[in-house]
C-alpha cells in the first residue's frame, strides 16, 4: 500500500502475539470509521484469544449503536476510574482514526506518560509523534480499510468473522459516504469484496446507517435547506447554521446533523460547504469540498481544526454570529485561487 512500509505490520503483529491485554482507543465524538475500525479490530483480537477492550472519550450517534460489540464499549467520560484502570493495565495500546493526543479529550492525560507499547493506525495528514509504531497514510479511504490491510498483510483474515466484517465495512461505508467521496482506489473495492465474502449484508448495513433517522431529524434537514442555508456565489460556497433554538425545536440528538454539510455540494458551481452548530460555549464546524479545494488548510488556519483535503472540522470559541461573520470575511480571499 502506498506510503506504508508493510514490514511495520509484521512488527505490530509480533507485539500482539506476545501480549494478552490490549486496549483500543479512538477519538472524541466518534464517527462511523472511528467506532467501526475500533470494533472491527476488537473482534479480530478477541478471535485471536486476546483480551481486547474499546475505550472512547464520549458517546457516538444512535445510528451506530447496532454494531456488534457496541455493548462492550467503555465511555471514558462517565467511567473514568474504571477506564483508567483498564488502560494502565494494558500491555498494548492501539490508537485509531486520529493523529494527535489532543483528539482524545481526557484520555490523553492517562496515556501520555505510559511506557506501554503504542500503535497508531490512521489516515489523516500530519500525524504527531506519540507512538512506538505508526501506520499513517492519506492514500486510503478510511482507517477501517487500514485495519483490514493490517490483518490481511499478516495473514489473519481467518480471524475476521461476520461481526468484524460488519464493523469494518461500516467504517469504510461512512467515511466514503456510501462510496461517493474518497472511494476511487482499487484497494477500497478489493477490501469491500473481501468483507462481503464474510457474509455481511450490504443493503442492510447501508439502511441502518443512512436510512434510519427520526422524523425530527428529517424535518430539521428540510428546515436547514429551506431557511438556514446561505449561498456565497462569488466564492462558490454555501453554509448552514444550526442554532440552539433549532436544536431545541427539532429535539436534536447526537448524530442528527450527520451528512448535512454535504447537501450544498450537490448544487452546481458550489465547491465549498460549511456547517455551523451552536454549542454552549463554542461553535462546532464541519467543512466539505469538491475537487482540490483544501478545506483542511482553511480549518487549520482559522478554526482550530484540520482533517482531509475534502473533509475537515474545527471549532471556534465565540458566539455563532461572530463565528459566521469571521467565516464570511475570510472565505473570499481563501477561495480566490479556486474559483
């Protein structure tokens, strides 16, 4: 695989073989790839007779809670003492789908100074140096695909059962938005084929992930597109704002805004999209783009964020009005070279 020395997979496998207690950690506000890759690896390790545990900083959306192994996931935010004990007793730590310790709110304080061997497997650019083993490349659809590559390279695919395959496929499916973005590599479809051969149901998983929303969420989407979307034609951009008023009116639940930021990109001549969600003390921001517009650069420069070329996020500790005002002021200059 491009950008990876496959010998590192063998080294990681050797460490796995020599230990029993393994902890898998993913980033805060886990998305489908974060929880899918974590649970996918969890099942593989347990099938190798290892004692694996998944620990996440906080909760994830309802539409992902059907995943096999969901009941075993430990949330750090409401089980700090228990989770800390498990982490400190681990003989190996996997960090999945993030590239800096700042992405695991609170958990970073527990793991930072531990001498336990650490493994990073991730597909975001510019990873920090905080692990003993690093598998990092942007030339892959998802961390779930990287997990499959690790298992496959080490000739362990017999440890991928249907449960593991469902989790890994969910990670791949969500990060490619059902194969609509970042899904142009042959390796992505080879991985998909191999997972389908494990007996998973493509349509069933897709429906659970993308066609399983509440009435309130559907009405919120309509409200956002009709009343809350602003188009900036000179910058080939559009954005949506979800206020606290919207949150209460439509009984907003975690994960309800998943995919909203992609809708403006379906319009002709729009290449940059943003979604602003008002929180108690800050504004959560999602950025998406088409073609070669680097939203990760924009997020990093102006909104304490980062991510991929066409998919990034950030946050801004100010009011929703001030955040949008800053965005509107900065975007035209940024987009000059892309319009």
